[in-house]
């Protein structure tokens, strides 16, 4: 079953209209982000800077079209914002900018930095003895960055049980530097690790709701097995062909049809 068909269409349209984007990278994380904002994160959309909010950091910033589509659905950004994407002085760009978009916690795009930001937030909340949750999504190719593993060691050492890192394991790293058996790797760093189908909403829900976000426990790693380009057959696992490709008019219409007919 394919979830979030309308959001997938919006991501494709956004990329076509702005002449820039990373559709497959957005599609592999869309179902997770949609669940987080719909059913998991504690966020007051009328007071986005509330100190009681949960924090979400998209470390793999090039997949931000998924975040933009979800934030628009939640009323944080507007259709006009999507139409202005990548224009001079626009709120929305190739990577998310926290200085321009309410509800975006960190400016990301330089891979390996978002997880460090999330760790810092989690540590600050622990010091203040606050119960806010911190969730971040990293990419598997992003895991080539040394900062990812520095953070994994530090978070385990500090027992940041209020931190959850979700690995978008769409295998985009395989052609260059594969990441075999990430579950075993993160367990060896002292994390509580679970593995899921990153496109199965019920599985995402059950796993996230089972986590213990208490202080002084192991931090959490969710290895989400995903498909790059999920929802469009020509795009799925086509690592080089569609990574940053902008669809033309004919391709956009075909994407819409593929999404509608996807079982």
C-alpha cells in the first residue's frame, strides 16, 4: 500500500515548479515525517516556539521537500510559499533554513551536522530535566561522515534516552561506500536499535510508541528500510537517474499517474 499520495504529488509539483529538488530522497522519508507530525511529535502549531515542544531535525536536508509538504499540510507554510520556492528572498530553498521558516529547528544540508545539533538539544533538555523528545532523520550515505559516529559514541556515553535517530536506509550509499548491517553497528555503539519498514505506517507507529524516552537510558536508533523514489516505479532505486532530476511536463504527468495507480 502506498501512503501519502497527495503529498507525493505535491513534492513532484514543487520540484517541477521551482526547477530544483531531490524527489527520490524526499519520497523515501515522507511516510516517516508525515507520521511524526500527524501522530507523534508534541507541537503546538499556534505557538511553534513553545518550550514544551518536541524537536525534529532533518539532518539529510536535501530531502526537505517532504518536510515542506508536511508543514504546508499542518498550516505552518502556505501554497504561496511553495510557489515561491527558490526565488530570491523566498522562505523555501534547496535546504531548510531555520531563520526563515517557523517550525524548522535547524538549518541543514551539510551532511553530518544535523545529528550533532539534535544531540546538543537532547543534552540541554536533559540538563534542564525536561521531558521533550528529540527526533532526527539521517541518511545512509550521510553516515559516511565521521561526525555521525562521533555523535553516536557521545550520545551513548551521555545516556541521552530522549534522543531518537532514524536512519533512512534507502541504500543510496551502496554504489560508493556501502553501510552493511547498520543495526549491528549502532548496537555496538551502545544504542537501543530497532528495524522497521519505513513505508509501513502501522509499523512506524508501533515502533515509535514503544520507545522509552526517559533520561539516563540508551539513545534510540531506528533503522528504517526505505525505497528511494517510493511510489514511482521508474524512480525507485534509480540512484543516478533521478537523484536531483527535475521532471518536465510529460514526466510530471507520468509521475502523477504512477502514484495514482501504485498498489
